[in-house]
C-alpha cells in the first residue's frame, strides 16, 4: 500500500472532520455541509471529488449491520510477501465487499474486513483471493462484537 502524502489545506481538513460521523441525511447533503462550514456546495463537491481521486476518501456511505441484514462478515489475515503488498492490496480493494485493509507488523501482515450477503459468497471471495494471490490466508469470523466509534481529528 502506497504511502503517498496528500496535501490538505484548512478547508479540506474542515470538510474531512465534518463528514466523518454526522453526515447529513438530507436531499442536498453537500449544501448542508457547506452552510455549516461557510463554503458553497459546488466547492464542497469539487473538493470531495479531489480527495476521493487522491485516495484521502475511499467511500462515503452508510455502515450497515451485515448480521442484522442477513449477511456475514469476517476479518481476514493474509501472509503477503513484502514485494507483493501493493499488488495484493489493489486486488483486495477491487471487491466492493471489502470495507478496509491495513498492514500489520506480523507474519500475517495484511488484514481486511469482508462483509457479504452469504457464506457462499464469502467462500467464493476467499477462494478467488487465495488463487489470484497465492498467499496463505486465515478467515477469522467474529465471535463477539465490540463496536468502537472512531473519529479522526484531522489537523
């Protein structure tokens, strides 16, 4: 996974801080955000598009309880050779069912969460990833859920 730094000005930081937890559920959310920040809706949209292109924002959307909607989620750990990290991360990120992935300093160094509609789809994705990457992986399904809210204070 690339470590390219993204240049953020004060307006970018205000936008990122404002959209993390209380995204407005209204017909024109960017207009609402703009009013709160004193910025025009068009400017908010332009900046969010740029931040998405720069990969500062991966997606804007709801967090849905997979289990409560009849789906399945799991944490997956993969053993990825250092030279293949970017390649494998790009492959993992192609799946809409992946919410995020990250590196850890361990033998199984790439971790990601996977939320799918069925056990069959889960098995299909895990099998595809194992075949496409050649990397060993571990499926670590949730035994007990601890929900921790996270908001990054971008300065």
